[in-house]
C-alpha cells in the first residue's frame, strides 16, 4: 500500500517517510498530500496575474504586456524610457538602446521629478525646495511661490492635479497644475516624504518620520480619509518608496539591510530581496517596472531582474539626482467617473470612502458651495439704518465692507436671496421691504 503514503515513500531505519512532488505539500498526518496555492504565497511566482491549478499554477499579464518564460510580463512595445534629472536638465534614457537625449533645461538640479503623460506636463522640485512645471508652449513655470520645503511630488493623472509632501510646514498638499490654488490634505502628526499615488484605488502612500525615530510607512485616501499604518520600519532607513500598481505592491530600499523590501498595499505580504545594493553604495531612488528594479546613486543608474536580483546592469554612468520610469502603461486611463471634468470648479480629491468617490475642495480664502463650486464668502449685516456686504478672507479675516442700502428707519431683520439678487428687511415701522438689484428698486411687501 505504498507504506501508507499518498505519493512518494522512502524506507528509513525507523520506518517509512512520506513526501510529495512539486506543487504539493505533506499534511499533518504525515501521509497525505495537499495542493500548494502558489498564488497565495508571501510573494507571487508570477510578475503580474497568477492562477492556481492542481499541483501547479499559471501566469498571465494585463493588457499591453506579453508573457515571457512562463512567469515574466514585459511591455509589448519594448519602449521603456527613464526620465531622469542629470545636472540642470531633464533627459530621457531609452532602456533598450541606452541612448540618452536632453528634454528640458531646468536651470537647477532637481531633487524630485514627476510627469503627466496625457497632458505633456513635467514637474520637478528645485534646490530651494520649490515646485516647477513645464508644458510645451508655456515653458518653465514656478508653481505656488509661497510653497516651500517640498521633498517629493506625485501626479494624479486621472485629474491632472499635483500632490506634494513638504517638510516645512509638515503637510501633504494637492494643487491644480495651472497654479490656480491648492489645499492641505493632511497636516497632523506628520513628517512626510517619498509620496506616491495610486489613483485607481484612490489612495496615497508615504514614509512618515515620527518622533523618537519612529519611522512608518503610511497610507490614506487621496482626500486624507482612512489613514492607516502599513509597516513600522524603525531601523531600516527606508528610501525610494514606489508603487507597482498592477500587483498592488509597495517597494523601498532598506539602507540598513542593503536590500529591497516590499509589502502589499494593505500592509500584508512582507518580502525581502537581500543583498541588492553594491557595497558602500549610497542609493538615491527606486522604481519598479515589468520584472525590473531600477535604482541609482550619485554616479550611475542600475537595474536588476526580480528573478535574478544579484545580476546587476549599469544603464548609465552619470550623475543623477532623481529619476522615474516613463511609459504610458505607468499611467493607464481612468477607470472611474469620479472627478470627471465639471464636477468641481477647482480641486477634486479622489476618495475611497465618500459615497460619490470624490470630494470637492477649495483653495484658501474661498469656500465650497453645495454645487461643488468655490466662491468667496460674503456676509450680509446691518447697523441701525444701513445694510452692508462683508467679504471674508483667509481664516475668517475681514477683507472689505460695502454699503448696499441706507434706510430712514432702524433696520431689525434682514435676509438675502442671492439667486434672485433680492434683499429683504423689516424696520421699526413694521414694514417688510424688498430691494431688487436688477432693476434697482425698493418696494414694500406689506
């Protein structure tokens, strides 16, 4: 009876030992074998999609990729480029041909870069920690001159809005790419850096350097909702936090462990790629695309396959201050009607918890109306025989007051119909009056 074993049986001095073939594992009874679900392992054997089968598994790729060697997904067009900052310019490196061509003169050394492929926009942070943008026909523009201390930027390509993390003040902000205004998304218990967005899931991720060396990897909705801690990385010195949006995994370099670490976006599935860095290497950033890791130091840009991480390739020998992978599949088309054009007059924040999937927001000094539009706050008030309009500025400050109406009797109550441009009031004579702006006339209602 095969020694009671379901599969392989080996005779030993003390009896028989049962074992199982590839894709199977021995059960607790020591005799029977059960299927191993390779797709639910801590780290999937497939670079993208995985389907478990009895005793084995199969891999597949999302649209735009082709399957190679049974487990690896690569872009069908083989047109991967690296957008990099080298000296006072942005350049494009073709990964296949290793040719590098200048793209934009930045007049400074960027410390962080991002792009919006659909809108042909490029963004960077200069040495003074200020935001810059470039679009064809408009050239180099300083976005929000009052914003300082920016250490990382990321683009919501669904809406075209830019997110950034600042060290001083310690905030995460979202702003319109044309400079018409921005809002603070998060600002409490925060020392943010290495910000990255996941518009398809409406979440953002960052490294939070808390008090007493308490370094965390955190997540929150792109509207600031549902904030949560994904990983505690006290001693790791995390660097280059980046996202593989297809597999839903975050990756970062651990300088302390000299490794590349990864978790799923829900905080599970922790896995390590040890001995990734060269000896005494001082890395600057990390990106993940297809089956490849890309990272850099001050002298070169390197890559290595996730399948054979110790086989490193130097893509470029040059001084690099920032880089990112540029490919249309890195910014797939929107999969939602949330934040469609016209829903908000200014800023639209994708939300994982809001019933509509988004939340409208207004720049400082303006206020959100139920329609989703932003407007200056105007108050109506009266003093004895006069009615005024008061324009309210940032943090409730009074900007200016305009006389609307002067009446011969003392005014008791007043109200306004903004839509019909009509003003109502009562006086000490017991009259109810109405003033219409267009045409301008006063009339007694009773």
